[in-house]
C-alpha cells in the first residue's frame, strides 16, 4: 500500500482545456477534500486519478505517482484509493429507510435484495443491531 499518491501537473482537455496543471499529494490514512466552484474541475481531477475520465475528456499532461514512482490509475482504483463524488441525485432520501436504499442498489446490480442478504451485508461490515439499522431513516 503506497504511503502517498501524487498528481503532478495534471492537464485535462476536451474541446478546450478543462483542468490546468493541478498538483496534489494524498497521504495514506488521510482524507483530501477538493474545494472549488461549480465547473472548476474537482470531479474531473478525481476521475483522472482513478482513470475514469468521461468520454471525450483526455489527460494531455501530468503524472500520477505512488511513493514517487509512476503508476497507472487503474492499478490504484478500488484496491488503493477511492473517491466519493458530490452528486445530489445519489444522496439518501430521508423518507426511505436504509434497507430501501440497499434493496434499490442490489436490484440495480442484479443481486439478491431479501432481508437475509441485507442483514448479512450489515454483519459483514461490523454493524451491531443489524435488523434495527436496516430500518433507520438516514437524516
């Protein structure tokens, strides 16, 4: 597991330049928040680090390093780093229970969405009082 991941001078383009020379360092065990106005390139910068740029967007300059060595974003994604994108459409609905949200996700992924499966998933991540937690409303 790398001790730090660096983005150096990342440049992203589509029909025009979108991100201009972004550099940052993410240290192991730490959280990094990118803050900026709408359209400033926060989400694209994260997508570049993970190798998941949207169609039509390409990285034209810059390097991604793990402990000072060049690395492919695909080698990092999921096993070493992850991102939580800001997307209001993906937020929890406070009128639905956590079980409702979990079932919706399971169905979308073609997975079982029965109570036993949900309780087993809550157990797998170490939550206590699993049955009660499933019926909690996210606020």
